[in-house]
């Protein structure tokens, strides 16, 4: 009777270990392929700026125009390597 139990136990352990090895191989294969977005990541700088009386905001010694209705208002400015965008009322 004990030999039947030992045989069953050995078979169960072998099945369990085989399953663990297969799972480990799957996880290892999927983690080696880096997940990358379709578009490149852009590093951006966010800051608050104020629209001056001449309808411009200043960021890093450069002036950017803004609508007249926003004179003396605060805006959020997002600057990347390729663009500068202004946001009002986020």
C-alpha cells in the first residue's frame, strides 16, 4: 500500500515540477522581450507661466504668443524637444 502512495506522490511531484519549469520558461521568454510603446517617449517640462500685457508668455528666455483674452492669467506650459504647448483651465 505504501508503494502505491509513494508512486502516486512521485508522479504528482514530477507533474508539478514539470509545470513549474514550463511556467518559468514562459515567464523568462516573455520578460526578455521588452515591452516598448509604438511611439517614442517624449520627456516634457511642465511649468506655470503668466500671460503678460503684450499677449506673450516667457519660457527659457523665449517668448510665445497667447490669446488676448488670457492677459494676466496663469497658464500651464508643456515643453518638449520639438514643441511648446500652452494649456488653460486644466
